């Protein structure tokens, strides 16, 4: 295939950005529609702990400001919408950079991205089913033990729970980052000017950025 001109690459980039943005907007809209079930899922570790202690969880999360509930709604819709649309965004990114890579580089990129996504989901599941229930139980019991009534604000709970999930997910991605570093040291990725220029042996798809 012939190399594309610079303006053609800009057209491809614009197309990918528009499609990715539309996918993000669609993901946010879907998350906004289902925000009530999503919030129930997010607060389930805390509510389950309270239920195990025989405590009514119907009004334990407080809204301390007039706009707190709306603010939490938009922030959760944005975060869940990004997660929902991330496969589509990743696909649009791949459509733009994929043709500029050698075939063996494509293989390593696919392996790295797949392992990173799997590690991220594993970290989120680990935080949701193990870390959050344990940590919330500890802080609740500690507050009671020192004579403080736990009355947590909805904004603080949302930030705390999502932060712990992201921390665990990022920690689980360390191995994927180490794998990428290993491939780089082994010379499997060739960073050089004219990235993606077709090799003489036909090891590239022949499209350069």
C-alpha cells in the first residue's frame, strides 16, 4: 500500500476522534439512564455490611449540600460512561495507529492491551468484593469504638469507593507494564523515525504515519 499524505492522516485522526467522542457521549448517556442501579451496585458493599449488623441502610448516606446528589450523578455517569465506551475508544485508537505498526509489533500490542484490560477488571473485582467490604467494616467499627457515630456523606463515599477500586486496578496492571518494558528491552519494539515505514521483507502492512 502507498504511504498516506499528512493531510490524509489528519483526516483519519479527526474521524477517529469524532467516533470516539460519540461513543463516549453514548456511554455517558446510557450510564445516566441507569444511574440508580449503578449507585446501588456501588453502595452494595456498605449496605451489605450494615445489613449483617442489623442496621437499617435506607438513610445512612447523607447529602450535605443541595447539589450533592446531582453532582454525584454526573460524576458517576462520566466514570461509568468512560468505562462502558472504553472498548470502542480503544478500537478507534487502534484503527489510527495499527496500520503504522509492523506485524510482530501488532501482536505484542494486542497481547499487552488485552492483559492490561484483564488486569484492570481483575483489580476492580478484587476491590469490590474484598477490599471495600473489609475497609468499610474496619472504619465503621473503629468509629463506633471511639464513640463517633458514622454518618458518611454520599460525595465522600463515592470518592472513597471509586478511588479504592482504581487503586487496586492500577496495582494489578503493574505486571502488564513490566511485560511491556520486557518487550522493549528485548528489542521487539523498534522506535525509529518514520514509524511504521514498510520493511523490505514485507513485515508491515505498508501504511506509515
